[in-house]
């Protein structure tokens, strides 16, 4: 099976294939209208329990691919398989975190976090219990009764995250979740995401246009090139997991990986 | 408003205007324009008259019926137009035509179609009120952020839940439309009854006019204005509470 047009693997680590793939993208193409080819012949596997980033310049089809995986957009061609089953619509095993948060302005933090559970028909007491747990887990204890407009951008995205975690999906689909929050909050978020990944044992597909962010948080990075959107490289950063965030930003492997990706991506950015 | 550094309540300017009205009225320049004090006294007579209570009942019921229809039809149409492009393409032009058309000119046609009675007045109220409700509801639905609908879809919301989200997300605009519609509806009920002129306050206006009871005539106008403004104010208050969180929606 052809995984990518060009494959570039950091430090000789072979990408694990086959064994644990939870999501398969098979020959997916997407054409908007008649001429905008957003994606062309995408073939990818996503490993269970890993955090995979979709990285690429703006307009290369990252959001489009993520929404097709989510079942929010139909592919023009090709299939998405989740646990071997073809995707035709959103499902409870996938939860989406939106770039602009997409919170209900008339609902409290707790009610927003419990939204998915309510849609699944869980009784009020039970869903409040679960949602409350995740509101605390994302660091918003004490804000359960607040409304979205009373929160900062970073806190709103934490609500979005709590909502996605509450439904206990296997896969979390995150579309540039930190792009609308300020730099300090963003770093905190990235650290939290790494911690969360260890606690929750979920599969994350994470869209970003920041190379540093991708290298920092990902097990695997899928580099997309624009017009038409294609997979140009797959990178498995091999950064020692036992170093702290400050040390990491001086780590040689980290810096080298960022540099390599930048070389690969430079030609698409003008 | 402040005067010599002191805050003056809003009612003060109204009082000033009433005093001016009183003085001009006392000058006896125009027979059509009695002083406010006699209007006030006539008001007592007007509201206690049996004819007024009958007129009030007929007016209120045609207004309520016309408004009820306008709300149901207006909000439904607005939502459909906001959600479905083909429906919008078909109807948008007509809604705008009716919104700005001089609807009073159509009342004679309603009289031919619906007779010289309450149905014509109901239709007039409806036609005055409905279009602004349609347009504001449509705008509200079109302003809903697409990601909110994607969110509800991705978390498995059913049709009913999605409709609820559309309605709540568009609520600020819908309420603005309702407030404007209520005021236009008052215009509709008065104009309709004036033109039909044998029922409700229209008949009263005709009666007062024919008998040169100008104080009574003005008393009735003041009552109607007060009613229309009170309604608009009540909805306005409700709107503020909703907008409190809705204008910051992302
Ligand atoms: N609804 C749409 N209609 C037409 N073109 C679209 C639509 N959504 C996205 N596109 C186009 O598809 C390409 C990929 O978009 P997108 O997936 O949003 O990219 P990214 O998320 O990587 O910035 C872009 O060229 C964009 O202009
Ligand atoms: Mg995007």
C-alpha cells in the first residue's frame, strides 16, 4: 500500500503499520464545486493511542480532511474506515474540537460540556456527573455555572475539550484548537494535551499550522502540501519523552526536526 | 439629559411637551386641538363608555389574532428562508416588496376579499406585522455560525435538537423582529379599522370625528400610542436580557 508520495523518517524509526490502525483513509479526494481540488488521493493510517498531527500551510486541506474523517463532509472519492467500518456520518466513537470553540452561548459551562451526553440520551444526573469530572480535568473547576462569554478564549476551548472528552470517544479530532488563544495559554495547552494523552489513552488527530507545536506534541506528523492537497511527508519525531518543556525547546532532536520540516515546507510558502 | 449639572429623568421632557400642548390648546387657535387637560378629562369618559369597551375588545382580539398569525407564519418563513437557499431565492424579493409597500393602499382590496368586518382588520394587522418578522428571523438564522451547526451534527443532535439550536441561536434577531412587528401591527389594526370604519376603535374615531368630540378623539389616540409603546418597551426589555449573552456569541 502506498502510504505517502515521499517518505522521510526521522532517526530511522519505522512507522508502525497495520497492527493497530483505528482510522484508514483510502484514496480520498475532495473537490469543492467543480474546480477547487482540496484533497487528492490521500492514503493514510492512524494508529490507535497515538497523537498524529496534520501539518501544512493554510489552505492545504487540513480542515477538509479532518471534517471528512469526522463525517461532517462527504468525500468526493474514496472511503474513511473507522475500526474497519465505513464512515458515512458523525459517530459516537469520534469527537470534534472546533477551532472557534462552537459553544452554545445560552448554556453554562457544565451544560456545554454535557451537550454530547445529552444528545446521547443520558439522564441529567449522570451526564452532569460525567461532564463535571471533565470540566475539572481540563482545569475549569469553579466555572461550571459560568457562561461562555464570561470566559477567556483559552478557557472556552477548555470547555470544548471537556465536551469532546465527556462522550468518551476513541478518537479526538482537533482543528487548530489553540490557534485562537494567546501564546502563553497555547504553551500551557500543549503541555496539558501531552499529559491528557497519557491519562486518557485516546487517539488524537490534531490539525495545526505550527511546526513547533506539531513537533512538540506529536507521535507522528503528516505533512500536507497545497493545491491540490497531498501527503508530502510523514515524520515520526523521536524526542526523548522524559524531558520537560523548557529543556525540550533546546533539545537537539527537536530543533533538527523543526528545521527539517521547515525545509520541506518552505517551497510552498511564498 | 442634564440641566445645570442635575440629572433630569426621561419623563421630564414628556411633561414639558404636555405643558406646551396645554398652552397651545388653551390659546384656542384650532378647534381640532383642545388643551391636554380636557383630553385627560375626556379620557375618563372614553374609557368608561360601553362603546369603548366593545371597541377595545374587538380591537384587541383582531390585533391578537393578526399578530398570532404573523408570528407563526413570519418565524416559520424566516427560518425556512434562512436555511434553504431555493426558498430564499423564491420569496426574498416579495418579502422586501411587501415590507416597503404602502400597505394601506391594499386595505380596500382586503375589504373586497374579506368583507367589511373583523377578518379584513385581522388580515391588515397580519400584513403590517409579518414581513419584518420574516426578514429579521431570516437574518438571525443566516448569522448562526456554521460551526455551531456542525458541532450539533457531530455530537449526534437529532432534528428536533438542531431546530431548537437554530431557534435559540437566532433568538435575538427574532425578538427584534417581533418588537418591530408588534408596533407595525398596532398601525395595522388602527388603519384597518379606520378604513373599515364601522368596527372597533375605527368606528369610535369616526363617531368622535363626526360629532366634533375632539378631546375624545385625542384621548383615544393617546391611549393607542401608549399601548403600542408599552408593548415595544416590554419586548425591548426581554431582548436586552437575551442579548446579554447572545451578542457575544462566537
Ligand atoms: N466550502 C468550501 N467551498 C469551496 N472551497 C473551499 C471550501 N472550504 C474550503 N475550500 C478550499 O479548499 C482548500 C482547503 O481548505 P481547508 O481544508 O480549509 O484548508 P486548511 O484547513 O488547511 O487551511 C482551500 O483552498 C479552500 O479555499
Ligand atoms: Mg483549517
